[in-house]
């Protein structure tokens, strides 16, 4: 009975996928999204708003599969590295681009290699999670790469630099973390001084080792908070709950200037705004915008 049920389930999935593929073949300007995580969800929403492209999701996780269907997208429940699947999808010539958005670089590179081996002219843009693997992506002939944290670093850096130079505002960072350390170093290279508040000894020492002089260790157990009255406060703690806490505490203590948050957890953005944050640099939103921009630029080049 167990063998029969398993066989029936597998056959049911195959039939369901074939039905999905048949529907995809009837669509126009299809963008294949391999991986329906935070980034995939954000890109699909932006494509849906643009109305120029039709997102189709490839997902193996049952829960994410269900979420994508609930969100109104065509979903193929399959392994994106299937050669047969890629070959079938490209039969009608209606695929504009494919996006490899897994959190695993190995999965993304394998998907990329599979697509290029089946159809050399396929356009594949990928998320890159580790910079040191860039040569592997380039060797696989990726058409475009986006590193989410690099995107948010660049946008936030230019924003802070502009306000510091034009309005002569002091910049204070709450957290010397993976979200903020690179931005702090970029500002330092531009001769812009920053003050760093940290709760962890390891991060405190890391900031010191990187040459920062205005580094202050906060006692997390104490109710006292830094007495900042003006300038730009950047909340970049690893724990989003702490970013919410420091934002609302600054406002409660009379801080009326700008609070910026560096976010990599979309669920907490609403809480950050309610806590008094003025501007959020959302890693997923910023990255999604760049993916959509790459797709649009590619279409414009083809039309010319």
C-alpha cells in the first residue's frame, strides 16, 4: 500500500506540473523565479505591479509552494536543476529571463549551469550570497549577479554620505554587524567620522581593530541609553527587536532627527516604522528593484 500511495503521489505531482507547464507555454514574457523565499516574493510582487511580465515560480518546498499559489502565481513543484524541465519550458520561446534566488550558492550555480547547458542563449540572473564564489558564477556564464547585502551597503552609503556632506550631520551607528561594518568602513575611507555603539564585546573589539576611535560599549542590562540629540542614528543590530527598542527609546528621549534602519527581515519593517524610524533600507526590496531593472534593460536592448 505504501509503495502504491508513493507512486500515485509522484504521478499526481507530474500531472499537476505538466498542467502548470502547459499554462506557462500559453503565457507571454515569462520570468522564471527559482526559489520563493523573501527575495522571490518581493520580486514577484514588483513584476506583478509592472504588468509587463508574468512571474512563474519553481519551488520544491511544500509550504512555499502553497504560499506562492495563494499569492496567485503559476507554480511548478519541481527541482529547478531538472534538464527535462528547462528544456520543456524553453520550447515556446516565451521566457524573458530566469532568476536563481536560492540561499545556497551551490544550488544557484547548478541551476545556472543546467539552464545554460540546455539552452545556451538563456538569460539567467542570480543572487550571490558569498562574494568569494563570484569566479564560479562568472565561469558558469551568469548574465547578472546581485549580492543583497552589497546592494543595501551601496544605497545606504550614498544616502548617509550625502546627508553628512550637505547637512553636516553626525552619524551614529547602533551595531557594528554584518549589516553595517562595510558601510562604516566606506564612510571612514571618505573621511566621514562615525560613532559606533555596541552591546557585544566581540563586535566592539572588531570596530576598534578596524581603526574606529569613537566606539562605545553599551551595557544591555542597564536601562540607560546613549544621550543623542541630533544627527543621523542608524539602527543595524543583528536582533531586529533591539533596533525597534533603540528607535523607540531615542524618540522617547527627545531625539527628533533622522533614524535609519538597515533591515534584512521584512516582517519587522512595520514595527520599525511604528517605533519612529524615518527611512528603512530593505535588503530584499532594494535587491528586487535591481533584478527588475536588469530584466527591463535586457528587454530594451533586444527591442533595439
